[in-house]
C-alpha cells in the first residue's frame, strides 16, 4: 500500500510539474519571441537597436509593476484562472505583433504582453508550493526553472525557423501566438491546477497571513534582499539573452545568415548548459540546507566567465566553452535561490511574496536593455559582457542577507 501511495503521489506531482512547467516555458518563449527578429525589424522599420531595446523595456516595466501586485490577485482568486488569462494575453499580444505596420505599434502590444507575463511566477509558485510533496519541492523548482530556460532556448530556433519556412517574420509570430492561446485554454480547463484562494483555505495561519499588511510583508529584509537579487541577475541575463547574438556578430565580424547562426549557437550553449545546471541544482537543493553557498558560488563563477568574455579576446570555440560553463553555474543556483525565498515566506503568502520578489526580474530587465542596445549601436559589444559580470557580482552580496533571515531558528 505504501509503495502504491508513493507512486500515485509522484505521478500527481509530475503532472503538476508538467502543466506548470509548460506555462513557464510559454512565458519565457514569448518573452524572447521578438529578440531574434531584431535585425529584421531594425531594417524593416528603420529603427536603431536602442529603440528596439525600448520595446523590451516597456514590456518589462508593465510586467514588473503588475507582478508586484499580481500575487494579491492570485491569493484572492486562485492561481489557475489567473495563470490561464495571463498566458492568453501574452500569447495574443505576440500574435498581434505579427500584424503591425509601424514601429510604434509594438509599444502598446508590449504593455499588454507585459501585463499578461506578470502573473506567471506568483501563480506558478502558489500551485507548486501547495501541490508538490515537500521532499520533492527543490526538484519541482528546478523543473520549473528548467522549462523556462528551454523556452528561452527554443524561441530563437523556432521563430527563425518558422520565419524561414513560412516566408516571413509576421507568420512566425502569428502561428506561435495562436499556439500559446491554445495552451492557455488547456490550463484553464485543468482540474490538476486548482488551488483554493487563501481566504477560502481551512487554515487559520493562512487566513491570518492573508490579512497581514502587504506593505509590512514585503518590508522584511529577506524579501527586499531577494527582490534585489532578482533585479541584478535579470539585468545580467537580459543582456545575454537579448543582445549577445548581436554582440558576438560584431565581435567575430559575422554578417551572413550562416555566420549569424554561429553567433546564435553561443547563446544556445549558454541556455542549454543553464538548463542542465538547473537539473543538477534541483537535486542539490533537496539534499542540502546550505542554499546560500550554492547561490553565491554559481554567481561568482558566472561573473568571472563574463569578465573573461569581456577582456579575454577568446576565439570562437573557447567562447562557446566559456558561455556553456557560465550558463551551467548560473543555472545551478536557481532551485537554491527559490528555496531561500520559500524559507522567508510566511504561510499563506506565497503568491504575494513570489509575486513581489520575482517582479525584480522585470525591474532588472527593463532598467538595462536600452544600455545594451546602445553598446551595439556604438560598436562596443564587449561592454555587454562587462555589464553582465558587474551585475552578477552585485547579486552575490544580496544572498547572505536572504540567508540570515531565511534559515529557521533552532528550537
């Protein structure tokens, strides 16, 4: 009987991980849907890379502002409907981006897409925390992060392939956007993702926490430090995901389509290795309580390899290796990072806390894209990697503060 119960629980957990992971995959895929098309859009609309970076900034401003409060909505109305609606809005906005005729039309669509994107982390973590067995929660977080990273990795491949196969970039955005809306409908109808809103749970502690002042909740030093951690790491990674292909194209003087594909391989190496690191990091997170050490070591390694890329003058294949190692060590920190945030979260406030701290991802992502685009426009591509290194280094300093407030006190 025990073996059957364990197997059933594992299967139930796996189903939850798969559905939530699919939503996270979709979120990250659509975040990066436009970036592979930047060279085409710059030519088509006669705009600079800095102006295209402004589209990214607008997206993340909308997402960050809304995500800080999306957790309140998730805790109040339940995660499943909010998750499905968010994905439908995000995917629908990307589909409509395939119909624009002027650059300015991308900006309001970026706002709508950002609003849709704001719900994923509070909704995802509310479901995972409520549904997954605590002995597997670290691995659940790693699968969640992994599928998000795979979404990043697949976006440039799928978008450019569809654009080539369908004959234009517009069709690629429309087809993928419609596919995202279909996934949203599946999530909407899935009973597996049902989590009762906080105020309806038969848990006195949860009810008390729900009534707790939101301002006092997020003013906790560990929550603030977690927020800053996400600001710095997002600022570092957005340069790599959105601008490294353009930076490497200039560094290696790549101009043809085949050569630019080689630049894309460098980003793929970072993202695939990051995904592998997340899997290993999930196993580590379930087997250690020293999550701060894992996070600090990964950030330190990523910062050092970014400095190597900025100043090392590496040839192509050593650059591939450096991107892969940086991606692996950075990815391995994700589950331990989420475990630290979970430890600092009061019962019943998962949506609020994860919504707030993960809004740091959006803040970091909108603060710096214009600067990264400016580096490309001014022919200083090495600054992309230097900036990422500095921001990774800043993230290291936030980890100890999170750890001080997150480690349970001895009885």
